[in-house]
């Protein structure tokens, strides 16, 4: 078998038997480095593009390890026996949410922003696809057009964040260019690749009436058959220990009530796209 180019990928974690990062049982690869700096981020170890030391109980560790594509392939392929589903690779191009449950498990690339290193693991994606492994990416779409194109060519399913659609707040709060996001989203829509919207509902950031209305209007404007569903994600504090380990300030977050989530869920459902509330 031909070996892959010796590109290196910076990874913080390979999570096996993952049930929340795509259909079926998955192996989730968390890539280090992000194009945004969301104040509520639950994976602060994935923001920096460099290996970082951390301290827990007085013991020093590090976030980040370099993998070659071959090493990463060997880590992923050992889990292939768990990637069980009804559909084969010829049917991965699904068009209806009911088919999500029929997909097999597989590999999910997350982050950070998984698009930023895609050039370094593109050959790995091609190899996995050729061997019938379902490939999913979780992305904010704040990346270059070339990186998005490579993803469209090599991923079977996209989880796409919608965070802030007010341009000034997106720039000042997240460090992102809303126009870049909209352009990349349009590119993905025109590709007809299936995707799922994920909307984090964070008090004081994404929960404003104006932002929710902008999201609803965007989805109504898209009218695309490749939007499989919308997932509303309730903010949580599971990443607080990581901030302490990295000696960074812990985000101050206020909870969103279940009643508020249900109201936002109703607003999103008005788009005609199936909407779910996820509390992880």
C-alpha cells in the first residue's frame, strides 16, 4: 500500500467511542488551533496553534502532539469494527434527516477549527474514504476558500456552527469576519453536501433576540435541501478545569433556562427545518 506524504498534524486528543460528534459510534480527533476566540469555549486547549504546558495537581503535562498521517491512520482504523450502520459509502450522500441514523459511525475531525490543518491530513481523508470510513467535520467555517473546498471534496457530513450574525459583534467578540462565514456557507450549500447546523445558546452572547432573528432569517433565505436539521446547544461549564490547568481566566457564564431554550427552539422550528435541543 502506498504510504501517505509525511505531513504532520497537531492534535490534543483522540476520543474513542464518542456518541455526540456525529452518527453512530465515532472516533473524534481534536485538532489544535482555532481561527476564533469564543469567550465561552469549552475546549480552551484547542485555541492556540502551539503546544501548551498545563499543570494539574502540581504535575506538568502538555496539550498537543504531532502525528503523521500514517500514525493517525493507524489510530483511526483500529476502531473500524465499531463503525456499523445500514448505509455503505455509495449512500453517504444523504438528503433527509431520517437517514442520519442509518449512517455508520466513523471518524470526526473537531477542534479548535478542523479546517485549518486540512491540507496536512487531506491524503488521510482520501484513504479513509476509499476504505468506506464515514468522515464528518465540526467547523465554524472561518477558514480560507481553499480549505473549505478541500473539506467539501473529502468529508461526507458537516456540522456547521452558527454563532454570531451581527457583523460588529462577530468581529469584536469572536475575532471573525461575518462575510467570510457567509461566503463559505454559500459555497457549502452550492456543493449540496449534507450538513447540520449547530447553534450554541450562550447567555449574553448568542441569545439576543436580534441574533436569533438573524439566524432564523438566514435559514429561511437558504431554503436548501441539504440542511438536515438544527441542533441547539446549551452552554455548559465542563471546560472550567482546563482553564485552571492552563492558568487562564475561567469564563463567567450564566445559565439559559429550559423555558428560554424551548422558546428559541420554537423560533428555529418556524424555518421548517427539524430542530432539537442538545444538553451535553
